[in-house]
C-alpha cells in the first residue's frame, strides 16, 4: 500500500485519511507553492509569519497550516471561529506561553473561518501576535478586506488560494483509486462526472468518492459508471454562498455581461445564480438597477421590462417565473446602452452635497397667498405652454448667480440620439433669445 495511507485510521473520513503529510503530497496552489513562489520560500526559509489563507472550501487551507507547523517544528493549535470565543483564545495563549517556557517552541494559532470572529474577538489575540508569542494563520472563504479588522490585516500576509483544476482533481481521484478505493474501477464517464461535480473542491470529491465506495460495497459492484454515480449520490450543491464573495462575484459578472451587450453571457450568469439558490427577486431587483444605470433613456422601455419581470415572478414563482427574468436579462443585454442619466444624477448629487443652500428664485416660487404675491413670488414667471413651441426660450431655472451646469449629456445610442438633437435645438433657442435681449 502507498505510504500515503499507512498508519491512517480506517474509520476516519476519506478526506482525513488522504490529507497530505508533506508539502510534496499537496496538490494544487502552484502559484503559491511552486519553485520561487511566496509560500514555498517561507517553507524553505523556516521562518513562519502570520498570514490569512483566503479561498473557497476544500482547496487546502487547513492542510497548509498543519504542514507549516510541522515544517517549523511549532506547536499547532486549531480553533474554529464558529465554535470558539474569547475564552478559547485565552486558553490558546496560556498553552502557547507554557509551550514556550517548557520547550522554547513557538505556537501557530490556526483560526478556521476567521471572518466569523467579531472585532473584539480578533483584537483578543492581536497583542500576542504582535509580541511574537503566536504566529497567526487565519482561513477564510470571505474577502478579508471586509471581514478582518485592519489592525490584524496589516500584520498578516494575505494569500489567495484557487479552486483545484480538473487535472488536479483527477490526480486526487487517481490517488484514492490506487489506495483506499483500489477495489473500484471508475469508467471515464464516471470519472468526468465526479470531477465536474466536485467543482474545484477536494473535500467534496473525497466525500463523493466515499459515498460511491459505500454504495458499491453494498451492491457488490466492482465497476462504477456514470449512471451509478448519478443514482448513488445526492444532488450536488454548487459552490455558492448567498451572502459571500462568490455571490457578489456572480452578480457582478451578470451586471458586466449585460453592460457589455453579451446576451449569452448574461443568460449564463443568471442561470448560474438561480441554479445556485440565489433569491430570484434579488436578481430581478438587480436587473431593474441595470435598466436604470446602464440603459437609461437610450431605451426607457427596459426599466418597464425589468419591473414586469419581477411582477411576473411574484405571480408565478419558480420555476415558471424565472423565464420572465431570463427574458428581461436578454432584453437588457441587447438594448442600446447609456449611462448618461446615471452620470447626470451622480454629478447633480455631488454638486448639491458640496454647494451652498441656494434660495429658489422668486419667479419660480409658488404664490398661493396675497402676501407671497406682494413679496414678488411668481412674478415674471413665463408659462411655457403660452410660449412659441411650448418653450420659454432663454428662461433661467437655476438659483440666481449660479453657473448653469450641464449634468445630462445624452449619448448617440438609441432614443438618446433623438433626445440629444432635441436638447441641442432648445439650447440654440436659448442662445438666440439671450443674444437678442443683449441688443
């Protein structure tokens, strides 16, 4: 039997039995562990440093931390932020101090799911990291920029771990097949299905292999084919966290695909999100946002299409109502694009935020009482409908003394091309009227 499987607890989960014991056995993360890469250099230098390992589940974060403790001959203390609090942190500090006194060995404190610790919990071990008692290694599936406090983040290097490739997952499958599952033969189709279902997650692959092995043993099978895998495994869950980075990465991909006028990509990301369990109405709300932000007045119908899709989904639910969302996404992607309204609103908001509170000009004020009329409210106001072409050329609608801004600059896309021509004609009328009044 391969050395990898010797002295392993046969009752332990397959993922634990196959956990690498040396750096050479670790599969994946070549961008960090290859020759001359940062974590490889750290191992070779024998000098541990605090770090945060950020990546999806099942890519080797815990394994890496254990291998570092082994390579650096350090005490290894692992706690989970889900189950632990300040008490467990204090216990770890006490244990680290005792280890240092008795053997002179340093301690690596591994905090799994560190993003679940609040600020006070993270602050609890920060002083001990600063004085060198603890080397902190945090594992997280969430963006540490948002989930880890800045003081801790400034003292730890952040390493981004990647999902395992199909080739890397294939190597893990072969390793399991040559050891603990050597009685089984996987057909090429079954192998491809397992690798695809693992979705870059080694732990998921091992769990599915273990389930397949148990099912094969119960039925007395020696060969595992695609149909057997589909029958014996529960429907797989895709790697999708409704509140995490992958959620926001996918909605970002959907938004950018719509903005980039790629209907097929928009439909792909929409389907990915719905398949992964995203709230369809959340996706619908984002489509409404896209209609307002990226299409705007180039096609004002887009906003109504998005709203109608949300209303349709509310009436029909899943899966029937999802078709309306798909149609809306396709419409958004192929519609002409303009962010002129979005930019105009942003510019107006910025000016108002930083400008003085200017009074409304008297001619624009309402005058419902005699006093207000006597004060000049509404005096000299020009009623546009009484003017030629229903336009009061040269009239000023801004506060007195304010330079007239030009927030809205329509593009030449879709309906905005006609809007642009219309506004240019009105501005020529304004210019002619003002020049006439100067004479």
